[in-house]
């Protein structure tokens, strides 16, 4: 028996997604029934526009609003979507549409893989992390208690629709988290992207990714292309456990969990990357000037309260996180170790990262953070 399933999907950079005149949604849906899943914040900003589009174009579409946030990324939310799908009598040709941040699209991908053993779904990311990462990949997931994405699936959408204009209403703090996910590709893959971020991120965050317009477009498109190119090499993570996109994702899951998700995913990724480049320098992989330049970009992305170290990030936590990484990455740590901005090697052996080096790196980050006056982690929620 051979039962391989070949699937393609399109990622579109578009404008006017919710406009009754210009929206591509009606053409994509044709006559299919759809259930839009969104969150209270997104519905508050865009509910009226969405209802207008449904009314004006006569779409066969219902909307369900689920509670927000990482603590609601649970099987309970998946169950609520399934119950709504049952109530609205979705059939096997029907669609789920995730309209929201990474939490929303991750939960929708899970529900779509479960309903009637799999129905199609569209992803419409409305956060920066969604546009360049969560909304365009193949994965869905929900947490088991504090264990991130313990339940998960590979479930590609049929389309990912990227409309930058959703960022107009996104609070600055979430734009900063998104910058951290963009910056993760720089030390491992793309110097030009790094230089664009370095030069323009302050203006972009201030203008909600509005100006400079060409740079905003280029950063989003370049980051999402890079992500897709990486995913394309290994879409189901079955060829290798060495993935560039794992930069910033070794210590961050444990850090998010230990703070009961008060620390957002993007903040945890930023802290993880600061530690990673510091380790890279201590172990002689990366030059000091390159390490400092990357840290400076992280600080700039995170101003005014950049969390590049956290009291919860202890040597013990890091050790436990690396043990978990070994479980997750096929028996080795497969740790992307930056060599310079745009290039990395993979560290395979767990003992390549001794606790003495981790301890010294954490102390250094803590000293640097207090010199910068960035000790307070959870102050800024603009
Ligand atoms: N599947 C993947 O490949 C993948 C990749 C990266 C991250 N993730 C996951 O994504 C999650 C983080 O996603 P996130 O950063 O988008 O956070 P999020 O989904 O929690 O959204 C952040 C907040 O912004 C609000 N929001 C969303 N869009 C808005 C808008 N346009 N205007 C105003 N408010 C808006 C949301 O309601 C929420 O309160 C984590 O759970 C992470 O694990 C998944
Ligand atoms: Zn991430």
C-alpha cells in the first residue's frame, strides 16, 4: 500500500481583503460554506467590515469568536470550533478560515485536521508573527498545560492570504514581538534582511508597518519567502532535524511556559536569540562585533523595555530546555549556532553547550541588561 498525499498551497500578498469591492475571498470560496474563526480583539476591529463583506457578496459564511491568548491555545478551543462546525453543518467540501494571530491560526489548523478527518482551511494572519511565520507554514498546535504545542499536526492550508493592512491596529508591543521572529532569520540566513531591519525597524514599528512602504512590503515578503524556502526543503521535518528556523526556539518554549505565558512567544524568542549569540561568541563561533551588532538590533526592536534577559532564565531551565530539544530533534540538539550574521553551523552534541558557559553567558546578559536599564520585563504593554 502506498498512501502519500501530495499537496500544494499558495501564499498571496494582497490588499483589501475585507473590502466588498476588491476582496479575493468570494472568488476563492466560490459556493463553499465557510466558518470564520477569530478572536474578540480582531472581531472588535474588523467584525463590521467582515459582516459587510458577507452581506454584500452573499457569502455562505458564519463567524465564531473564540477567547484570545496563549492560555486558550488548548484542546478546549479545538472542541469549540468542532462544535460550531457541527452546528453550522459544515460538510467535507466546507472550509475553516482562521482570521487572527498565531494562536488563532494554530488552533484552526488543528480543528481543520480533525473535523470529518480533515477539511480545508485558509489562514488570514493579522499579526506580524502571523504574516511572516505562523500564518504561512504547515503546522498547527495546541498546548497541554504549559507544554507548548504538545498536540500538533502538519496541516497545510489551501491558501494563506497576507494583507499587511491588519497591522494598522496591532499594538506596538506585538509588532516588536514580530520583529524578533523576523530577526531570527538574519543571523542564520540573510544579511540584507538584517540591514533592512537595522535601518528601518524603528520607523516601521512607529508607523505600524506603514512607512517606508516599499521597505515594509520588502521585509514582509522577504521574511515570508525565506521561511517558505526553508520549509520547502523539509516540509514534514522528515528529512532532517537541522532547521535554520529553529534559531531562537531552543530555550524559548521553556521560558514561555515557566512564566505561565506572561512572556509572549516573540519576547521569549528575542531572549533566546540574545543568549544564543552570546554562547556563539563565548564558544568562539561568532566575532564579538557581529554578536554586539545583533544584540543592538534586538535592543532597538524591543525599545523601550527590551527583555533580553529574564530572571526566570536560569542555568537549570536552559539545561532542561536542551534536554527537551534532544527529544524533539531526533536525539541530538541540532542547535543552529550563528557564525556571522547570515551564516550558521549546527551543533549536534548536547555537551557542546556546557553549563559553565551557559551560566557565564546568562550573567553577562544580565549585567548588560541592567546597564541598559532594561531589567523590567513585563512593564511595557503599549
Ligand atoms: N504554526 C507555526 O508555524 C507558528 C510559528 C510561529 C509562532 N506560532 C505560534 O503563534 C503564537 C504567537 O502568535 P502571535 O504573535 O500572532 O500572537 P497572538 O495570536 O496571541 O496575537 C497577539 C494578540 O494580538 C491580537 N491581535 C491579532 N491581530 C490583531 C490586529 N490586527 N489588531 C489588533 N490586535 C490584534 C490578538 O487577538 C492577541 O491578543 C504562539 O502560540 C506561537 O507558538 C506558530
Ligand atoms: Zn516562533
